[in-house]
């Protein structure tokens, strides 16, 4: 198994370090941290970021509010499709896509891989189809996934994984890949855990947004990202509970599990720099 860390989106909201904690100018720099996993069952993509159609026709695909609020940078080089082709693969090689959730900045590339089976929590697809309210209509964009032909939906529950519920036996996927329900940011939000020779990786999606929220005795978040989490949450109690559980995991089991979120640029760079992939 080999794992590639991909940045499949660039967002530069006004606020600089008040968002990302490091930018010196007025614009922050946020990423869309995705994974490409080479397995015996073909390529598995964990989240997709923005897709080629989002880049070419943004206003027919995305909410103008989020386009301007997040200052999305529409550049083809950030698409998973472009990066996968640069690695020498074709879109048809992507056999499975596993989603943390269906927000516009996580599911935009689904239709770039028409033969892939898309794996997502049942609660997430049901909520995305309802789209009640201004935020829900902006975050869930059916234009991004109305041509998906192959879906696999999963219910909450399953065997324990470091104290979390885990959905195992994902259809067609190797047993090293698990769904970890982490509701709060959305109702069907999940993390994706991958077992590697060096231990577990946990893609926590948007369960948290800032690197210093984890692994620290004194966790903190920037004001901009703290406000964004509040704006986008659907269940505050569940979100904070799962953050606390992830924080404990990051402190107490750091030798066993390395976790990361979707949008922290410094966190992405650290993982991308550590290795171009794990193999077993």
C-alpha cells in the first residue's frame, strides 16, 4: 500500500494569520488535504477537493457566497484529476472514493472519476439531499454528484477502534481502511482511518480545523477558523465531544495514530514532507 498526500484545493479568505496562524499578508492560505491510496483493489481516493468542472464553471457549480467568502482559487493544478495523471495514472484507475462528508470542498471531484464507487455515511447523503437552510444549500451542491453511478452507504455503528465506533468491511475496499463516524460538522461526517506499517493514519476531515487543536495540553484555534467551525456546525454538542475525543487520542495514542484535518496548510506540508508514501 502506498499513500500520497494531495492538496486538492486552495482557499485564501481575508484574515491572514487570524485564519491560518502563519500568513503575514491579508489573505490566509487553506488547503484541501486529500489522500490517494494505492491498493491491490485499485486506487482509492479519500475526499476529492474541487473538481475540474468546479474550476471551469464555478458559478454553475458552487455557491457564490462560499466562492467569495473563502476566496477559492480556481486553478486546474489543484484538482485530484490533474495530480493523479501527473503520478502516471488515469481516471479509470480510481476504483473507490471514500468521503469524510459531502461539502462542496470535499466532493467537487466526484464526477472526474465516473467509474469509481463512492462510499459515504447514510446520514450524510440523506442530509445532503434535504438541503434545508442557507448554509445547507450552499455547502451541499447536487451538481457535483448528480452523475455518480455507484454509491455505497453505511450506517453508524460497528466495532471499536481506539474507543471510537468504526465501520469496517467497506465494500470492495481492503480491511485496512475504516470509516469512523465523527458527527457534528455535518450529521453524517466521518473520519477515515488507514492502517500502515508505521501505525494508523486518521483523516479527520472537518472534525477540527487547526493543528494546535490537537496534541497539546493547551489546545487553541485561530479566531477565524473558530468562527468558521461555529458557522458550519450542525450539532455543537456532538462536534465538541468528538473534538475532545480526538484530542485525547492525539495525546494518549500518538505512537499508534497520527491524525490530520482537511484544511490546515502547515499540517498538510508536514505530512507531505515526511514521506511521498508508505509501502508494505
